[in-house]
C-alpha cells in the first residue's frame, strides 16, 4: 500500500514541477510609460504578471496619480500628478486657440504615434512604451523617442508572485535541482519498500 502512495506522489511531481516552472517563466512582462508635464520627462518601468494591461493600468501602476472622466470616446485622463483639469471639466484648458490637454501616444518602431484609442481600450503587451504629454497634442509636439531598454534595463526582473509565502522558492515553483533531489529520494524509498515486501 505504501509503495503505491510513493509511486503516485512521484508521478504527480513529475507532472507538476516542470509545468509550474514554465508558467512562472511566462509571467515576467514589462512595459514602459513616459510622462511629460512640461517640466521634464519621467520614465518608469512596470513589471506585470497578467497577459496584458490597459494603458490606464500601466500609468497608475507606474505610480502616477490620475483624474479621469468617462465620455463618449471612453475614459479620458484629465490630470496626472495634479497637472491638468478636474473630472468635471476635463478639457478646461482647451477652450481657445491655445489648447493644452494630456495627449496619449504609443511608441512604434522607434517613433511616437498618436494613440488611435483611449487608454482604457489600449492593450499593453510585453515591451510596449506609452507616453503622456501635457500640451497641444499634435504631431509637432511629440518628444524624442524613449528607448525601452534605457527605462527597463536589459534583463527582466523577477516575476511578480501571487503565490503563498510558504512556497518553496521566491517564484513559487520548484527548481530543477530540488525536483531532481525529490525524485531520487522518492525512488529510493520505493526501492526499499519493495525489498521489504519481497
């Protein structure tokens, strides 16, 4: 009876451990966000475990405080870190010829492009760079491109962990070395049990 339990445990470990490690490796994703309120650029890197984020989630996870307003075109960003307008009058500084608002941009192939959709609809994937710029919001106002590697670095950080603190390693998966040790111990126990029953 005991050797059946040992065999079942061994098979379970063989099935689960590599799968958990592969899943953990897929969790590390990064995106960069650039904010320019007219007094200098702030560029931050965000690591996330989900398959994707929205553009607004990227902005807030980077630590920027936002004021938003829902409209016909979706969610508009009225203010970032106290620069901008209140939600009740999201485009308060856009009443005349000199229009200033938070324009939303995405970097594609090393150049900024004006966003074709709102931040709530934007799907952020690994390696994306978003930009928010306070000003007229036309193509002439777009700043120089920002290199993703300069913001996020070459190597990805450790994946954000959603597993329990009691997990066997920092990312919640067994290392191959520990897995191999468990397999050897379990096989040895199984062999000893069979010899006793013989």
